[in-house]
C-alpha cells in the first residue's frame, strides 16, 4: 500500500517498459518517483514524459556498450550490475542522511555471520556514537516573507540538514522523529511557537548521559525507570538525551527513540 510519505523507485533499462507504462495512471499524482533507466535525458524517458505529475527524478544508469554488442544477445548483464551499484550508493546516501550512526543501525539488522562479528556488539557501542553534535544543528531559517518561524520553515531547514535536526533557537531543538510528527499536522504554516512544549525541547529539559555510557546501559536505565514508574513524565516520545563529553559540556543530542526504539516508547 502506498502511503502519503512514500517514494517509489522504478527500474527500467529502456525507460519504456509496457507494464510500467500501464501502471502509471493508477499511481497518485502526489507520489514522488525515482526512475532508474539507461536514458540520460528526461525528454527521452517515456516513463517520465507520460507521467501526469512532475514529481519525478531521473537517475541515469547507462552502459557504455550495448549488451547486444558485448555478449551477442540483449540480455540483462552489465546493465543490472550498473543498477546495483547505483542503488547501493543511493541506499548508503539515504542511510547517512537518516541515521547519525548507520553502522549501529546496520548491526541491529545484521547481527550474525562474519560481517556481524566484525561490528562492535551493542553492549560496547557508546551512546556518544549515536549523538549528533549540537554545533552542527542548523537554526531554523525564517522565510523572507514571514516575521516568525513556521512549521514549514522547520521542515525545510530539516530537509537541508545532514542529520534532520533543527534548532528554533540556540537552546532549543527539534529531533528528526518530532519533525516527522509535526510534518503531518494539517496546518504547516502555523507558528512554531504555537506548538506544544513536547515538540520543541529546551536544553534545560534534556536528559543528561555521559558520552562513554554504553547504549545497553542507557537502555537498561530507561527501562528500569519506566518499570519502577519513575520518569513517566519525561521518558516519552520526543525525549531528548543530552550527551555530556569529557569536558562536562553537553555537546551532542540523541532522541530516546534511537536508543530504545520508537515502538517501545509508543507502548508506554
């Protein structure tokens, strides 16, 4: 099922595969589509030219020599290798954009085998490994035609941010998970100041953790606090963990969802 925040990746060497052309009219016009084809120009890609919406990106994946010339038959060989390389690069770029520490996330999905054995165990990964440095988080850029920052301004700033984090002010932050939530509000032109306090977290409300604390220690502390019915008012969706470095300064931030998982937090 296609959701409102989904993007479709379509792969077609020719850029005019009949089955895919027949599918286009049945797709929502608001759905962004990335087309990976051998075509290097949008005008020569029928899948794009026949699309009623202009929300489309062409990722060219041409082969230098036609496969029919290389192997005697037009069989997918070098073209599929080219597509694999391009989509691998796309996946890595997205992973680095979405996650402060892609290797920690990767370990959660690939715990076994030789690759899994080469990655530090979750018990030895530090909470600092997940942190985004506060100094790298951009301040929300207010549009020139507005006097105060809106939700849309925060969304645009987050989209341009390498981490998805934004700062409405030097001492306030909005994390990526919270950005996703406020992006679903019906009025994205409303002022950021009108949002509930849970959406924008003041530095004084960040939960401090030492950078050298392991992720496992942080998880155990959070779950113990919840089990003992302590911290129920602050250990919730959107909670910001301030990471304290060796100089005793809060230099990084992590959302609680990245430590114990969003599903776990929502179950509270």
